[in-house]
């Protein structure tokens, strides 16, 4: 059964998942998603993403090849059925790092059973309500600091982050677990513990 990981850009999803895969060696295989966006420096086609044209992606949609897909920041992203089969054939746990729109599609439309994890930061909520002028601003310098995107792209990601946090604030029960990533060491402990609860056999993979 795969795990779906959601959270706004810049909260440290990639850092935590990298640690998780190093902690539980040989337990995971990241499902390689398809996207129509341009590759960033260092990204490898077929490993980071399957980079395809809009026409190719939309043909895949019409053929029913995707478990989930969504238009994010003006580009298509999606998880193919074949990508999940590839992971299952290797007897690994699939990690799906996707946006909440894609997560909703998996839970409501695809019939695929999965665990759902949301990663966030402190300073976003008060009495379960999103604070629009607080913690969200912490993301902007993180995103800009990557140096891989234009100001316009960062602004798009900020708007998407607000939508994702708003969905989380109003749909807490959608996710099985939540990690508040304000202390990296604690978050690393949290994510390894959560996966040990979900997949007890995984503890044999820690060396």
C-alpha cells in the first residue's frame, strides 16, 4: 500500500523523505511521476520525473493511464498506473509526493488504498483557522533561496501553498498523520516512527 505525502512547497518534504529512505534502506521506491514542466538543473528524465509534452500527457489522460493528475502552477503532474505497478513488482513501498488536488483524486476516484501524510510548519493556524499573514510568509524566502525559479513561479507556488494549507485546515480528517516540521531532528524521529507504525516489517530495514 503506497503512502501519499502532501504539503506546501518549501516545508521540507524532500528533506524528510530523503532521510526516511536513508534510515530504512531498501524499503522504498519513489513512484516516478510525469510532468509537462521543464527539467531543472540536475534533474534526470525517467528518474526525477518523466518529462513529456502537454500533448503526450493529455493523450495519457484520455487513455486512462493515470491514477491521479493535476494542473499545478500551469503544468500537468500525474502518477501513472504503470509507475505504481513498477514499485509493487519490486516489493517496495511507493512514496507519492503530490499536491492535495492529486491526493483527493487518489482517495475519491482511483480506488487505490493508501496512507496519507501532511507535512506543514508552525505559525499557520489559530483555533484550526489559517492565519494568512503569519507562517505562510516563511515559505517565500525558502522558495526564493532555491534559486531555481523566477519570481513569478515563486508567487504561483505561494498561492498554491495557501490553498493547500487552507484545505488542510478545513479537512484535518483527510490525513492519517501530520508532521509539523519546525524542528528537523524531531521531524525525522516522527516520520520514522510513523512509518514503523504503518509498515511494522520496515524496522528490519534499518541498519
